[in-house]
C-alpha cells in the first residue's frame, strides 16, 4: 500500500524512532511532525498534551496516512488509548515496546526508567512492565533538564555531562538495577553520555527498535505493507524554527543516501 506511515513527536526526539522505522522498513515512506514550537511536553498538563497531540494527528490525517506511530512517551502515556479508540487506522505507542525490551534484558529483575515529568507521573512504564511481569522492581526518575538541553542542540560536551551527572545522581546508587529504559525518545541522542554516567554494567534500552518491529508486524497483519519497488521520499514537518531541526536530523540520518532524502517544511497547527 502506497500510503505513508505518520510519526508524531513533541520535537526532535522521535527522529530516533523514524530512523529505526526507515532501517527496518526501507520501502515505506514516512511523514513526520515534530511540535518543536511547544516542546517539551513533559511539564505540560494532560489536557494540553492531548490537545497538541490531536492537532498533529489531524494534520497527518489530511495526508491520508495508513498508520500512526506516537513517538513521544508523554503523548503515548496520555493519549494512546484515546487515539486507538477513535482513529480508523492502527496506532502504535513507544511505551509497551520499550517495556518488553527491558524485560528481555534484565537479569536482576530490577529496571530503571528515566523520562519527562509527565511520563514518570503517569506511571505508564511501571504499569506496562508489571502487566508483563508482576514481580519486577521498577525505579523511576524524572529528568526535566534533558529535553530542553537536547532541543537546543546540546548533545555532548561539559555542559551536557554536568546536567546528566546531576540528573542521575539519585539513581546511581542502585546496585541491583541492571537495565535502564530511556523513557523519552529524545534521550537516545545523549545515550553515550548517559551510559558513561550510569555505568557500563547497566544495559540501556531504547524503545525505537522494538517500536519499529511492532510497526512492521502490525502493517503486515493489516496487509498495509508496501510491496512494490521505490526509493521513498520522507516528509518532515516542524512547528517551530527549522534550522535546529534540520541540524539534528542531519546528525541522525545519512542524507547522502537517497533512502533518507526528506522534504522539510515549517507548519502552523496552533
């Protein structure tokens, strides 16, 4: 089926999910919307997150997408069930796939979760993990400084290291934890620095790979996979300034390869 996969995020973090979707589904076209103007979502109310999410979804529905990937943990926590009930297309979130990956990884049965205030307050990861394995131990920590730092393009260096070190202090003392879920799709952009602070003995889990795998399975089940031959063109939209959005996207995608050719445009969905 020639229709595109829609991907939404609060900003640039969902580009990590988009990249994995491109890798696992190289024939599929993506239409991505990042709400960079109103990012971060983690400090906003549930009502605001729902409103902003539906505005992005309504925009994508005008593009006749065949499935929707909610590549934002806060939006997944607050809107996934509503979206799944009301949309006539499959809707995939990032929390359940991340939880499954962490349970596969852990040996000590103790998992850490870092995310935005909104995601951590929702207890979405704890619910997801315990719905699969009831006796699992979960330690959650909000890291509200990470997304604003990443959206400014600060991905490494002394300033990034200091913020990450300060933010993770409360979690570093947990000697039983062996797996850490990056409960925000922005966080893989600073994964190397997080690994250095949290320790090499901790396995870091990002939901991107599992989410892409789930998308592939769902598209197959619903007979929505594109089976022809083409070099896809992906469309990236941002609600805010495109300059930083493009800079970060270029750091993720190899745009010298035709498969990653994108059209970027600034849109207004207020």
